[in-house]
C-alpha cells in the first residue's frame, strides 16, 4: 500500500477514535493526529477537527484533567496550521 495512504488511514483512525472518546481526556492525542492529517491532506474538516481537539485539550488543562505542560505543544500544533483562525485561538491560550 502507498506509504502516504497508509499514514492517512492510521492518522484518521487515531484522530477520530480519540475525538470520539474524549471523556477520557484524549483531546491531546486527537490534536496530534489531526495535525498529521492536516499535513497529509489539508482541508477544512482536518482544520475543524484539529481546532476542536486543541480547544478540548485546553479545556482539560483548565479543568485540571491534563498537565499544564502540554499547553506548549498544543500551541505548537496550532502554529503548524495555515488557517487564519489559529492565531486567534493561540492568542486566547497564551493570554490564559
């Protein structure tokens, strides 16, 4: 199987599975997977998944369910995006 296609399917599975089971705080892993997906196949749905997962991870940090140390990586994931909304989300996170 084509390596890029294989990576796409693996990242798709991880991102959507992690996003589905967010009650257990898997937003962080979903954000990382959506970041990889966005690099492989840029599109609106990948950005929306990445944005939602990053905001969910941020909320988990605020609620004390995740370590604050991942915030730096979440911001880095958002900086990898070419979407204009990323700057707004980053600014909100950095202000906190």
